[in-house]
C-alpha cells in the first residue's frame, strides 16, 4: 500500500508539471523576494514634480526558481507609508519589480505609488516588504549619504 501511495503522489507531481517544487537549501538561505536597490534621493533638486517623484524607487527581486504572486504584498517605510500591490501579478523567477513613488500606469514590472510627496527620506530610512499574510520578508536601510543603496 505504501508503494502505491508513493507512486500515486509521484504521478500527481509529474501531472502538475512539477509545481510542487520545494526551495533548495541555497534558496532557503535568503528571502523569496529581496530588496536589491533603493534609489531614495532622486537626481537633481527635489522639485516634487512627478518625474522627480518617479526617480525615487525601490527594486525587489524574485530570488526563487518559480514565479511569485505579489497580490496584496506590501512595501512600507519607517513612517508607516504603505503600498499594496493591487493586482494578481506574478513576478517571474529571477526578475525584478520597481515601485516608483509618483503617478504612472502599472505594468511591465513597474508599479506606481501615486503619491504627490516623497516617501523615502534622504537623511536615512528603511524599506520593508511583507507578503500577503503580513509576514515580514525582507528589509533595506540606509543612512544620510549618497542617493541610492544596493540592498
């Protein structure tokens, strides 16, 4: 009976195209979604224009070998500004998504917070990403020097 159950499970896994994949030990050592860049001080003067606001962004990268649905995931700063990914968006394995502060049209891995004021503090701040269940996944912080940081 045990052999039949194992065989049935194996057949089911193959029929599902291997979608029951488990993270490898190397993958398990880092978060599924990681901050890889925070451009917290947009180039030039902080004019508050939409172009300047959109030059302020964070980048998150899918570090797994499978796509991850970002629907209802959030990105937030220390002050409590929260962005929630609004759509059923699957970030492919190895790809990055960008969250810009200003207004724009979501698509092609670029998302727009729709704010008319800056979010990320040039004098130091932190970005946090949480999954749809609210669990903390990754964070990135920086001090008061420079314009961007690789996380």
